DNA sequence: TCCTTATGTACAA
DNA sequence: TGTACCTAAGGAC
């Protein structure tokens, strides 16, 4: 379930389970074997997330100097299919799709199907930060930098929200849901989004994504709109969270009953309520 | 057992 | 804009 909240959660969980002690690093599938051989026995010293990019820092930092940088980073991007599985030691025999396994005396973690898993330098890592937009989950994020691009673009707000150079970490679910929550027509041009609307959407994303990290799932339905509150039978969305429009094609809108619409936008599925999202 | 689909991105044309 | 890539689950046969 790789949107930004998942990656920040992973950064935290990798650190919790593997910081400090030397880590046994392997690549059962083979595509990362050379790097694994270099890293094995080295401690994981730092983890970081920016948007959908995960960075695992190995080596150094073991001294008391907190400013010390890791010697090298593993750059991970899950893409559409990537999955991470944590478990307690002893680790079971890995299946042949495990790209990267970390193991220590108490825990193991398997990475499967990532679009990227590569050893990079600090400079290469910096280059990735430089090409990404602000991430609502990072304390250093500047929402104005994102609005600067949004406000001078003829591209639709739906496409801009998915553009990682504009804003990092928002994926198809948060995109659909934040537009619904603000009643905004997904086809409006970025330059027609007012500063007030952008501020509201940004702070909403910060809150929603923080909750996503906490719960490890995406919930966007306000308490007063839950099926219980609306006097309707309870419902489970098949992606594990409670949402207004994402993948609810043809189902009635929770607020007005109109059928949720879907369309192809830049090769991704777009979902929205044509009645509630007219702004 | 095969086909479709998916919360993503990069590159070619 | 189309296509390639990485994996696994669910549904159709």
C-alpha cells in the first residue's frame, strides 16, 4: 500500500527493529547480492523517508557524534507492487522473490517487488531530495513551494497532486480523497486554486497522512459521515480503510447519493463525486 | 491455470 | 501517450 504514509511508517519500523546491532543482509533473489555482501555485518544507523522514497543508512554514526553521516544508503522505492514484511526471529527460509532481507537476533524484514533497491552515496541521495517536492509528513516541508508550482500551472489539480516534483507522497487514494473533502472538481486547473484552498488542502493532507502513519491505513471519512453516524450498515473498503470515493465507482456518494464517477487521467484511475465536487 | 488489476515511475517516440 | 517493469491476489474458466 505504498503512498507516503506507508513509507514513513516503514522508515520508523526499520529503525525500531534494526538500529544499533550489526545486521545480516542478504538478497535471496540475487539482484542485490553484491550490495548485500558489502553491507552485511554493518549497523543500520539512520532511516529516512521523503515522499514515496525510503532511505536506509548503514555504517558510521556508531560513535557519539550524532552529526555523523552513514557511509552509504540503500535507496528503496516500492513502486506499485513493492511489499515489506516484518517478522520475529528466527527468520523463515526466504522465498525466491525476496530482494532484500535484513536479519538480526530478534527480527527480520523482507522486501519484495520494489521498483528501486540500490546502493547510493550521500550526494545521490541529496539529488533525489532536490527533485522531490515538499512532503506533508516532513517537518522541513514548505507548502508555499508547492503552491508556487500549482498556481502557475494549466495542468489539472488532480494531475498536480500526483506529481512528486510538486508535492511528494500523495498517491491515488489521498489525491481522490482530499479533492472530495474540499469539494474541488479534479479537472480544475492548478492556477485556479486559490491560496486559501491550497492551505486548507495542505493542512488536511498533513493531518490525514499523519493518521495514516499512525494506523498504517488510509481513513478519510469524517466521524459524522461514517456509516454508523449516517444510520447505514457498516462497510469495509477492500483496500483496508474507510474512504469517500476511491475505488467506489458507481456506488452512491456517502453525502449526496450520486454515483461515484471514474475516469482515466494520465494513465491512472480518477474517482470523484460530480455533485459534491463542483468547486 | 489463466487473466486482470493495483495505493508507481521512467523512458521512448 | 504508450509501454515496460516489479509481485500477488482475486476472479473467471
